[in-house]
């Protein structure tokens, strides 16, 4: 027994502590924000990444955040939440042709500056339409099954000029739900059915959709074809026009997502953008600043737009 104890102690004496701290756990600064055409709340977020450079986790408080336009006028962002800085441009509407540069000064003295970004013209949307798509997928037990989707497409009207066009789309969905009329047992009268609008989130076919040079059949949204199509679906399509610098940033974000297999969350992604340290250009800064022109298109799909027999019921028969 004693010999076994001595043998065990001799084994534990050979165990050495191993430092599992890896270089890529280092925190990195993220600056992400935009200025968009019109009047509204313009937002810049400043913070530090988590390990693996995932998303902004630690807000940078007390920073001095401002932009300077093409006329040399300066507009300061106020810290409305920790790490979130906003500018309500009620007295200074953003117009097509305006350009802005973002400046961020941290409490430790580091200074950062973006490239100069120009607010472009928007590109008209000529048509929005949907298609029913059947796609073979593998279910949870490994069997191939056919899933049906509603895919949303747009056609755009690209201007006949030599100026390049850079676009990005986001599509989100709300569907209509009307309650059933149920008799109130307290007074014997039927209640008045209420109409509810249920937010169903973003419906991207890919996490980032950018303009690929074709002006027709641009795939900008996908939703499973389910019982929510029994009444009305409203798709809000946000078309962002921006600079070539921003286009490259979002292309890089798309590549990162495809390689990592992660669903896209609120930007910034772990991609370097157009922010640089004025005194140390070699410092890694994630995120991006852009000037955008956002066009919003509402697109409805009603039950009568679909063959009634196609729309899946809410409750399937049990037999």
C-alpha cells in the first residue's frame, strides 16, 4: 500500500503547470458607426473585443467622438450609453454629396481617424418579387427532406454612368396574425379579435448581401414557407448605397462569415475597416465608419398571392 502511495506521489511530482493563454486572446479596439442621409440619430460605438475577436464586449467610456464635414464644420457625438455615442442632426440635415471624417480620442490619449466618406446618390429599385423554392436538406435524424422557402428578389436601375455603384441589402420580416374570436365565459359575449404584428427578424439568404454587378434578380431575402403566410407578410428591404471602401469592408465581413460558419450578429465583425491610429498606423483597429444613403422599400405578400392549397396549416393533422 505504501509503495502504491509513493508511486502516485512520484507521478504527481512530474506534472508541470501549462500556460494556456494564447496570443489571440488579446483585446482589440473596435470602432463602428455611420452617418446616413436625412435627419435622425447617427450612432458610433467604441469598445474592446472579447477573446477570438467576436463582438464588442467592453465599452470604451469617456471618449471624444466627432466628425468633420467637407466645409470643415465639426459635430460632436454625445455618450448616451456606455461606449455608444450619438449625434442628433436635427439642425444639420445630411445631404447627398456631403462627406465626413470620423475622429475618436480615447481617455488614454490614443487618437483615431477614418477615411473621408461621401454620401452617394441612391439607386432606384425597379421591381421586388418573390419565388417559391424547394431545396433538399438533411433533417435532424440524417434523412434528406425537401424544404420550401419564399425567396425575395429585387431589380435595380443602375445609372448609365462611369461612376461605380456599391450597394448592400438587409431584409427583415413582420407577419400579421389575427386572433380567433373566443367567447368570454364571464359574460357570454365573444371578444373582439385583435390584430397582431409579429416581428420575425432578419431574413437574409446570406448574412451580407452586396451588389455583384447584375441589376436583375438580386437575391436579398429568404424565409421558410410556413403557416405565417396564411395572412400577410411584410418585408422591409433596406438598400444601402455607400463608398467603395465600405463595399470592400462588407465583402471582407462576408468572407469571414463563410469561413467561420457563424451567423452574423450586429456589426462590427472581426475585420479591419477604415479607422487608423493617427500616431501608430500599425495598430489593429476593427470595425468601420461609413456614410450611407438608405432607401427603404416595403413589400407585402398576401395569402391571395399564393395558391391556397400551398400554404401550410398552423396545426397539422395527428393521424
